[in-house]
């Protein structure tokens, strides 16, 4: 198997870099499939994945930690240090006095002393301690400055080797950069051929922020995803003509943009297939065809929009980038 290319993040302490292909662990309903998840993660480590993306709200931290423990005892990896682990601060903990405690809970779940990357999951706060579901009147003003200061403290304490955000627009990143003492290393957002995010990716590149792409296949079959990506005719034609799967075309396209790809599969053959995107490339003509696919966001996240909350429309949540 080819070595997965890595990138050095702008705030990463030490020498460990982030592998540009990672495995997602969000399975809905959250917390419903711990054993399946643990087995899938173990298989993923066995076939070569070294980067795992979790979040407090996914309830996948504990099975991830257990799978890693098993992987070490089975000799798939020598130590936790060979893996790159990302987790995320949930909105109910996006309050300055809750951030460090939330990360400590995450670390207990993972049975780890640090995460490689810790992200603010959404630019949203909900009532302290609330999880899912929450009601619209529990959405509160998000104090980006004070929450980010607490994230910076997580970095200084060594609990997170790098810090970043998720689901932030250019406007929100611009504001964050105006006061951050430690700039965000990563913005993790939805990216796939049907939601290419050209403006946001250019902005991030210019500012040295690494984009990580979630739902690179559109997260088919989930409550937040769309079937449209895997059913797209242009992608189907390219895949057929090239002798690749449609999934591989999507993943290669994301990878060629320089983004980190976070893909999820619980099937070992598809896990391998999803890693097999490194020793071939798309032609200029194929990239051009993909560039012309009409755009449609798969996960607009209406759940965070409320008539009395800080975001009254989707346009406000995404600052017009929708
Ligand atoms: P499965 O676990 O059965 O492979 P995303 O990464 O965008 O969230 O998409 C995840 C979904 O895509 C899962 O339903 C997963 O199903 C499916 N999937 C992952 N890899 C492939 C692949 N190579 N071909 C087809 N479907 C895939």
C-alpha cells in the first residue's frame, strides 16, 4: 500500500503531521453501534488508516479509544503516537468555562493524554450541557472570542497538539483571525463535487488554514447527508470511462484540491478502495467537467437556525456562502 501523504499544520507542536486521508466515525443515531464501530475502526487501522475523526456528540470517542487499544495489543500499530486523532467541542460545551472540562472528558473517553487536533464543532452555543436533541429556544449567542481563548488554553496545556474549527464561513474565520493569538490550524467543512466551496478553500489556502473535507461522498443514507453525490451522472460517466468507482473519483478530486479527505466506510473492501486513490490522477478534462457540476449543499444544518436565536436564516449561519 502507498504511504498516505501528510501535511504539517500551522500550530502543530512536535513533529507529527496530519495524514491527508482520515476515517470518519459519525454513525446515526449516535451511540447506537459501539461494537460495530469498534470493529470497523480496528479493520481500518489494519488496512492502513492512521487518522481518525471523532467528536463528543458522535459518542464514538470511547469505541475509538478501545479499538486503538486493541490495535496496539494486536500489533497493527506500536503506539498511540502513530495515529492522528481529531475530536470536537460540542455546542453545549461552547462556553468558555466548559471547554477544558469537555476536552478532559473527551480524553478520558479516548483513554488518551492528548488529541492531535481539537475543533470547535459549530460556530454555535446551546444551553450549557445540552446534547441532542435540543430545542430552538436553547440556542444562545456564540462568544467566539472567549471560546477560542479557552481552546488556546487547551493547546498551551498540551491537551490538544493543534486547534481549529469546523463549519466556519470566510467571514467567521476572518473575525477569528482578527483576535486569535493561535490561528486555527484547520477548518473542517463539507466538501464534495456537489459542494466544492471554491471561495472558502481559496480563503483558507491564503491564510494557511488546512481544509478537511467531511461528507466527501455526500454522507449517503444519513439524516444530514444526501444521495445526490453518489447518484451524479457526470461522476458516473467519469468513473465508468476511467475504470474507477464513483467514490474514488470524488475522493481523488478532493485530495487533488489539497484538502484532507475524511471518508467513512464500515466495509473493509470499500475502506481499501478509498485508500486506493494515490497512484493515479484526474485529467484536466475530468477536473473541468467536475468543476461544472451544479452546486447544492448536502448538510445545511437548519437545526441551528431559529427566529429568536443568533442565526435567523441559513444565510446568516453560513454568511451567504450557501
Ligand atoms: P459503507 O460503510 O457501507 O461503505 P461520507 O464519507 O461522505 O460520510 O459517506 C459515507 C457513506 O458512503 C457510507 O454510507 C458508506 O457506506 C458509503 N461509502 C463509503 N465508501 C464507499 C465506496 N467506496 N463505495 C460506495 N459507498 C461507499
